[in-house]
C-alpha cells in the first residue's frame, strides 16, 4: 500500500477513535497504530 493511502487510513482511524472516546465519555484516548505488515506487528509486541 502506498504511504499516502496508509496516511489516510491512519487519519480515519484516529478520528473514529476520538469520536468513540467522546461518545463513551472517556478521558483516556487509546493509541491506534496502523501496521503495514506482520514484521511491524512483531516489533510492537516483542520490543526488547
């Protein structure tokens, strides 16, 4: 996927997260990270 397309998806997910947090009256905004592939996934969960 191109970086422009990934950036658009990341922005969309951030907006959804923010609106959902507002609707549920949360004071904590979860961090949503868009991963491009499995290698990125392992780096998130297995950082040493």
